[in-house]
């Protein structure tokens, strides 16, 4: 294969509009074909990058454009996506949120990579993201969302046991994102989700 037919992870990240870390995770997961040189550097066929970018199941330009042109179903209840890698915490969220009578759909992802795929397929109205996860973490997912203007109306909350100092070391809480410290105060989370669902209902009534 000629040198012009391959690229680095940095170049692949630029082509796909995601971070180098995300590209590395996709390579490790076998989603994007690649190999390592004797020096340990990844080389990715450009054809593999373009194939990933054009796959309707991935969060590429074509998928985002299709989602932007898709009309929102009239009267559709809000959807909540929770990213949490701990199965015990997922079960707690499901029990608590399910008991609040929010009239919202609820689904879960176990990691950041799975979440990006899910968001590309069906954009949620509300995202609750754990920060510390293996591979693509919550910060990476949120940065990807905030960089996409077509996802600007999504309500985003971060949930983590990180201290304020540790949060600042990672860049702090992005503007427009709500932070909940773990262990989560479920009364506060319930109030937040109710406010988000009420806002969704108002938008639906105005669009009707």
C-alpha cells in the first residue's frame, strides 16, 4: 500500500472530526482497520477512514445531516440516555428514575463508544453521563456533542465522584452542562429531570 493511501491517527481524527483518543479506541475495538509500524505508530488506510465516515450507523457528517432534516415526532415524550459503566449504578438509576412518573423513555449505555453510536442513531433529549470510564470517557462524549451544532438543544448533565480540583484538572464543567456529585442526590436529579421534561413539553405545545 502506498504512503499516500494511509494516514496517522491524527489525520484520521481531523477527517472524522473527532479526537485522536476516539480514533484510537475505534481502532482498538476493530471498528476501523489499522496496523502498527515497527516503531509502534498506528497507520490507518484512508479507505477505512472514509468507509467509517460514510457508514450510516456512525456519527459522521451524513448521519448528522440526515438527523437534522428529520422532523421531530409531534407529541413525542422526551428521551433520557444514561451512560454508566457500573451495573449496580445503572440499576439504581433505572429504579429511581422509573419511579418518578416522568413520562419519558429511558435507555442506558455502558461506555462512551456505545453512547456515541446510540446518539448517532437516535438523539436523546437528555443525557446523563458518568465521567470516569474505560476508553472513551464521559468528557470525550460531551465534547463531541458540544462540538456539533445539531445537538445544541440536548440537556447534558455530568455525574462523577471527582473532586472540584480533579474536575478543574480535566478542564472543569463545560458551559451549559450541569454537574451532579456522586453519590447522587436523587431529589436534585429528580428536580433537574422534571424541569427538562417540562421544557420539552412546552416546545411540543408550541410546535403543535
